[in-house]
C-alpha cells in the first residue's frame, strides 16, 4: 500500500503553545490535506527553547489533547515533538497520535549540548517503531540525525525514517547531506521536517524540509518559505529496490550499550 505523507514547514510563535496550536489548526484546515500522516516540526508549540521550567506543559495534557482532535479531524496520524514535564523531569517528547485518539511517544535520545539541551531535559532511552497502513515508521528528533547507529535500520525494522527538527540555517548543509545519507545506508524513505523564520534567541532557520528516496535522491525539497506539502510514497518501489539491491543482508551486527 502507498503512504501519503504531509510535511508542515512554518514559522513558530516563541514560547506560546496556545498561539502555535491555533496557527497549526488554521493552516491544516485551510490546506485540508488528503493524507495518512501529518508531520510537524520539533517543539512545534514553543520553538527550540531551554526554558522548560517556565514553558513546558504537563505531559498528556493540552497539546496531546489538541493533537488527538486534529488527528481525528483530518483522519490522519499527527506527529511532532513538544516540551513536557513529568514529575520533576522535562523531556523533548515526540507524540505519534492516531485518528482514534490512541498514541505512542518517543523522548529525544540525543540532546543538543551546544545549546545545553542536556541540562534542561532528560534523554530518552528507547527507540520507537510504529505501524501505519502496513508501513513501519521510526520517528526521531533533530540532533538524532547526526548519530547513524541510533538510526540504523537493523533487521529491516522500518520502511520510513523521519526526523522532526529545529535545525538552524547556519548548519543547513549537514542537514541535507545527512538526510540523504540516512536514506542510502538504511534502504528506507527518509522525511525531514524543519521550521523557518527566526526564533526568540535570534537564530534563523532555512527550512529545507525534504522527503528522500531510498536511493538517496530528493523526492521533495522545500524552499525557505512556509507551506504544507503532500507526497505519496510507494511501498512496492521500496520493496523492489531492496530485492534488487539487498545490501541490508551484509550489514554488520552490533548492540547498543
């Protein structure tokens, strides 16, 4: 079965969850994408803020409820990450929310120490692989992109690897290059969704959201503008490629400590 994926590239209101939820509702209603999966950026309710103690919401409250409503409204899975509080800890948590209201979550494993994210948040420990319409999907967050072992498609664990991000313009070349590398080495489709605009710390973002074919070439690339783009991915094309070029059969075995 094919999979329709919609990526949402936009500016974000700095540290204002209610304004961002309203903005995304308006954009999705106007675009009304006919899709299976809607992907929002990293920390889509706040921007990439380290002010977790003041801005983070309690886990499984307002934003999760909003995601459940939007997933049901658009009859599609909705995913993206938000800052949440669990007891005395804070997480950069990705939610994977289904139209029936059920959900899964992934806490960002690799915290961006150059912004002192590792001081503000607790790192996750478990990778997430979910199923959607016969596809296996592994959703990760931003800085995870730089760590190929964590992203490795061991034993064909997934068909689609996706990254939600707030990846600054100054490092746009590594973003584009690594998205293509992750597709090539893992024989999988890769989706990367980034933001545009300038955040409250003055960092500009160039977007460069993209969908990459398993052979490494872009199926979709975005300009440095806001927009919602939908693309249909072919499961048969992926399976045919892996049958003709089964490099995964020669992959090295390893375990994570």
